C-alpha cells in the first residue's frame, strides 16, 4: 500500500501541464453524449477523419523544408485517414464499457 501511495505522490508531483492532441481533427476519446447513460443501451459509431497536412510545421509555426533533418527524405505532405469503429454499452446508469477499433492509413 505504501508503494502505491508513493507512486501516486510521485506522479502528481512530477506531472506538468500538457497540450495533448490526437493529431487529427478530433480525438477518439472525446465522445460527447447528448443523453445520460441508460441501462442496457448500446451504441455503434463509425467515423472517418481525413487530414491533408501539406504545410511543413515545427512548434506550431510554418517551417522551411529541411528544418528537421531526415536521412531518407524531406516530408512535404502527409495524407492521414483514420476510420474509427466504436461500440459502447451501458451496463447501468453509472457503469458502461466501450471498445474502439481504429484503422489508420498514412501516405507521406
């Protein structure tokens, strides 16, 4: 029990603010529900994300080609397609579970 407490304390102390992103238009873990959970309800969701990254960027700003050295090539454009299938089931008003199956396709 002491080691668990120590791990939690270290995690809280060492944590720093983060600007996290899924790297696409939306994040698969952000599923806003319009209605509260209801026992026995199941949902199936299929979504597609298409991102055409055609402007080189570094630290949130436009960057010239070759700023980040790469021994193989300078990446000029990346097409990203993400198909996400998600299944959610509400066991009761407080508990539920979800399963997400992403399929990612990237072309540099």
